[in-house]
């Protein structure tokens, strides 16, 4: 699970890579859940979604800081 503080220390490229990895992980978790209809740790899907939301939030913050409208 990512912390927002840790994510803010990363570059945009690293965040995009983390986003891709998190999306793949969520995809795998959902497919496992659909295939088996029962999971040992059902909370992992919720954690993966929240990680993706955190990453996207920090990405949008960083991109808005780089935009010329703020200067």
C-alpha cells in the first residue's frame, strides 16, 4: 500500500509506472475473484483501488504544478 507522502517524492515517470503496475494488479485480483468466487483476502481489491486513486491524485498535482497557468 502506497502512502501519499512517498508518492510525492517520486517523479512523474515513476508514478506512471506505479500506476501501470497497480492497474495490472487490480486486473489480476478481480479476475481471480471472478474465477474462484471466493478470496482469502477480499480487502486487497479495495486497497488496490485506493492505491490507484492516490497515484492519480499525486500525478494530477504534479502535472498542475508544471502547467504554465500557475505562473
